[in-house]
C-alpha cells in the first residue's frame, strides 16, 4: 500500500497526471485543475491510500507534474 498526497491548491491543470494514471486522476470541469479520484481532503491536501499495483502509474504522474505537487509515501 502507498499514500498519494496531492496539493491541489497549487495545481496548474497541465494534465500530466491524467495522462500517466487516468484511473486515479481527472481534470475538473469547474476550475480546470486536477482531482485525485478517491482523495479525501486533509487541511490543504487531498490524500488516498491505494494498492501497490497503481504505484508505477502514479510515480509517473508525480514525475510528469511540472510544479511537483504530487507526493507518494510507501506504507
């Protein structure tokens, strides 16, 4: 298992995360920023815990992010 931590307030909506992991990321039609599918808001971040099967895709999503606002923590 690992945790995805996403600082949505700093998102610029580049779509890099959606391209890398389309099952876990979506672009919001309201404000053009990305949403972490299944993410729960905790203070200024959105977080979710997922299985290691998704790690490689989400690692690529974090790498693709030009503002580096996606963090992965292996549990």
